[in-house]
C-alpha cells in the first residue's frame, strides 16, 4: 500500500512542496488515503480527504426533489479550484449501490456539475482503485486473490514501462492501415494522421493502454469480441460486428443482442468506431468487469463505438462511447498488422 | 439516526435552500453523515463530506518534518469560507490514536490553522458524536448500551428544553451570590453582572448546560469533585480545592495530585476560577470520560480553573481551561443557592 501511495504521489501526480492535494474516496479507500495523506505531508504539500460514500450518493439520487438535483456545490468548486492535484481512489463497498437510480438523474447531475470536472481535468489528476470485497466479488475472486491481482498491475516500474509504450505510440503514429486477424475476425481500418495517446499511469493507475481514433469511414470487415461488454449493468456476450464503408451493417450477440442493437442505433456516430486501443499491462491477466483494468489487459485490443477522443484527432461524434474487448493469442496466429508488419515484431518487448 | 440527522439539520444549524454544508467525520461517522447528506439535499442545500481519519492525523504528526507542520491548507480554507454551515461528527475508532504525538506539534498546528477555526465559528456550526466501539470502551459500556446512552441524551425535544434552560439563565443573570453546599463542599462566589450562556444544542448536540463566569476574587471556601478530571489522558481523582480571596490555597487528589498542582501553577489565571456551569441533560446519567457529555450531566455542576469565556463577560485569563465536575444529590440535601434561594425551587422543571 505504501508503494501504491508513493507511485500516486511521486510518479503519477508529481506532488511537490506547497501543492494543495485533494484526495477523494468512496466507501473504503481510507487505508490507502491515509498513506497518500502521509506521503503528501512529508513532501511539504497539504492533503485533504473528501468522501463520497455510495449510500450518500444513492440517498441523494433517490430522495432529492427534481428541482434540487442541479444545485451547484459552490464550496466543493472552491476547494477544487484551490487544489493543484486530484487523486481519486475508487473504493466502493457495493458496485450495485446505484442500481435503482434513474440514469437520467445521474446525467442531469453530471451536466450540472460539469464545471467541477472540467477544473479537475486541468490539474494534475489520477484515478486509482483500492481493492474491496465488492470489486473482488464482481471479479469472481476472493479479496486476497483480488488484492494480488490489483497490486500486480499497479506496482510496476512505470518509468521503464512508459518507454516501451511510447515505442508503440510512435509505430501507431506513422501507420496508415491497421489489419486485425483472429478468431472470427478480419478487420481493416485506417488511422492515418491520427495521434496515439499513451496511458502510462499518469492519469490512470494502473495504466497500460495506447489508443487512437480510426478514420470512421475506413473500417471494413468483421470482428468478434470474446470478452463480455457491459452496459447499464448488463452483460452483452459474444458480440460480432460487421462493418461496410465504416458503418455497422450486422451486429449479433449470444446474450442481450437487443440491447446491443438499440445502443448502436443511438445516433449517427454510434454506428461507427470512435476508438482503437491496445492493452499492454501484463499484470492484468484476466477479465474483472472493471474498465479501469479490463481495457488495459495485456494481449488484448479494444474498439469503442461512438465518441472519439479529441486528443487523438478523432472526428466521430456521439452521445455514447462503448468499449468492446478481444483477447489476442499472438502465439497461435492471431495478429495485429500495422501497414503489413506484425505488432509482435514492431514492439516485441510489449507483446512477448 | 434519522432523527439525530434531522435535529442537526433542522434545529441545530437551520439548513435551508441554497446552503453550502460542510460535514466532517473522523473514522466511523459515515452512517450518520449519509443521513445528514440526504436530509441536507432534500432541503435544496448542498452537502460535502470531509474525512479526518485518526491514522491520517497520526501519520501527519509523526512523520511530517518540523518545517512542514505549519503548511497552511489553502484549499480547505477556501472550502470553509464558501460554506454556510459546518456539522462536525466526532466518530473516532480509537480515542488514543494520538497518544505518542508530542502535544507541542498539535498546538503548533492548531495555531497555524487558526484562521480556519475562526471562519467556522462565524458560520452556523454544530459538533456532535456518532457512537463507536472506541467511545463505548472509554465509557466502560458495550456498543449497544452506549448507543442507547447517546441517543437518550441527543433525541430530546430541544425547543421545549431550551425554554426551561433559558429560565435558569434568567435566574443566573440576576444573581449576585452563589453558594454550593454538599459532600465536603461549602463554596461561595459572586456572578454579579455576568451573562449566563445557554448551550441548548445549537452548537453542541447533545446540549444541556448553562454556564457563566465567576468574579475570580469573590471565590471563598472548599469544594470536592467526586468525578475524575482528565488532563493529557490522565485521570485526577477526588480533587479537593480550597479558595481564599479567589485563589486556590490548597489542592489535593487521591490520584495524580502532582499533576493537579503543577497545572494550577501554570500562570496567574490558572489559580483562579474561569467558569461555573450547571449540567441539565437528564439523558446523561453517568460519567463517560467525554467532555461533550460529562459537563452536561443532569444534576451536576462544574467549575473550570483558568480562562473564562468572553461571552459571559469573564475576565480571568490563562493558557489553560480545565473542568472539574461534581454530582449533586438534591434530594439528600446537597444544594446550589442563588442569593439564598434553592435552585430546585427556582427552576424545578430542570432539577426534579
């Protein structure tokens, strides 16, 4: 835990003397928050812990009259503005605490407090996770097993890892055509002119993802995702998508196929791809139903339908952004090609 | 707990639409904090929970280099300034967590952050306590017994109680001579011209105290305190004090008598009385080693040596303020007289 705290403070957010540091937790991240608090103080910076217990959040959404859902927390806004660093510790004691809440109230609140999120994104910020029974349960592990899993993915020499990941970014930045070949999969797309972004644990801990935006109309072929995609707490399994001229022309799933098709029909952008990302964190060796980990799983890639990231130069707009992940068994012939070259030969240190 | 939250929000701090509400907890007050959060939100005000876990505080004091102890938390200051209401929930999971900390570091920090405390005192504020195993242990009760004790003293009709307490204040405000007679006790003092203050659960929940300042040089006689006085975590028992011309001329105790005498010798003011208070909360029927409750115990009075409260018009100055409590068995002849009249006849509704 001390190492987890030190990575957050020294590597991810570079806390230095005089920094005002905001630490947010949900239900159970206090052991880690206390370590961060101590490390921050030792460096001459000033920590403060704000808690958002899931029952407080649930109570707010269930019982606040409609006209008060948008009340702006001016005091929190002032706190955030006066902070230099934000460290967010996911630490829920029940991942389903908001199950009965109307998602419309959540989006309405998110919109009303957007000014706060915007300010945080301009600071040094990092999101991490403290292992709880709730996450372990969701991942179908015991707490001890889950802790081992989390720390294996978090306690990494990120300076070294970052160098390797930047090599993958360089390759992607100069690539025109991507081709992905694998089980029930043969997909082509262009990423020409796009800018890949390296998630090397500065804003997410664990990090381990390099992502970019495909040129939407360039996507052709079919792809099969062996890992479940999750939306509104529901799992959609064995998703297969077929693209023609960049648009999804066929979409099937063995479970919740209706939900899949409904979301694809949200708007113009939701029928096209917004993101192509490659997972590089080898500590993440299995699917745990948490996107902070899943999309960074080693030997996987993911595609998202809907909104593209502006920092990649992406131009696909949509109200949604939904990730689908496929594992890649490079040793058994599944492969990603960048302009015809194998990813395992271009950046062997990440894929062996 | 809902009632506890409602008293805090509606009675103690009068939360209304648009209020920015700061809720602070220590280790375990989240059940109550979540209820307060919900009640605040329902009224169109905006809650935020800040946590000061005891291990974070301990870590800060034990490991922060000397030059960083005074770093000012500007972000917390901005938060406090932008708040209209402060609700503090004492909720320690270990009342001895700071035992190894040098008290000098604590005073140094308190001084460095005084601007924050000063701002809070200008808002609507209330301090309360959420029952934990740690407080129950300190009080020598089981948690269930302690919860019953706490709620008996908190869940009171404070509007009604306040009317009774104000009657006691009126009596005290027009009184010249106070005489206290009881076991090993016959003490006289003047409170002429002083202004009694009613603690009717606006700033402390539970409330239940009416206090004023004696005229220091008027105190004559002797007094015996059957309840232990606590200083620096040490208990001083069976304290007896003898006053002549307002000064303590004799001080004995059956345990820690040296500590008692040492503190009395702190300065000029510590040899004189600074406060005379009367406990009126009948739900508090026993000593629990927590000053939020002890000094409000029904059928007790307390005297403090050292600093007087300015709002009473008190003129005794000192670096210390230390309370000593005596129970009063009014039915067996112990009595407080105000200008010769029995307190049990002047305000019978509080002392029967």
